[in-house]
C-alpha cells in the first residue's frame, strides 16, 4: 500500500490550524473534580489560538480551573474526514486590550443568550489526522472455519 493509499494521514501543525479555520463548532473537554466534562462550543481561531464566548457556569469554571483542557473539531464529506485535537490551557480574557482584540474576531453566540466572557485556549500541542473512507480491507480467511 503506497502512502497515497493510506486511509489515515497525519497532518502538519500548519494543516491542522488551516482546517480549524474552516469550521465553527468544536468540543471543549475539561476536568471538574476528577470527572471529564465535554461542552460543544462555537469558536474561531485567532493567531493560532482558539477563542470562544461563554457566560458564568460549569463550562467557564471547569475550563479555567483545569490545569489542561482538550479541544477537538472535525469535519467530513462522503469520501473523507479530518479531526484536529488541541491540548492546552484556557484562560478568561480580562485585560482591556485582549478583550478589544477578541471583539475583532467574527465570533457571535449561536444561542440567543448573553455570553459576555471571552475564553482563549492556548495550544501546548496540536495533532491532526485526515481519513479516507472506504470499505474494510478483505480479512484473511479465519483459521477457525
């Protein structure tokens, strides 16, 4: 099987960030009191960070209180798909300059609720994979038949 036929391709950091800019829905994974929590968030990328808006609550608390967070986004067509995972740290923007900078991003809440706080995820590690869909390869005949 040649590299072109490989159903899984590891993406470069640049390719991973580029794909993240093409979607707006991802999942934020946090750890709250030793238990994993996962939250869907609409987001944008801004200078190789992930930016989302939120209100006070479990998502905000667990994101900023966790030592580390994981962020994942993906997309697919009939023929292929991809997934990008960021491991990093999240922090609430509090400096006026940071908030003004975040307000320049094209990021609006999807729900008709107030989400006054901006959270930025700083990547420590980013990994991505592209998948080619297709039929399962033929299995060798089982010795049990």
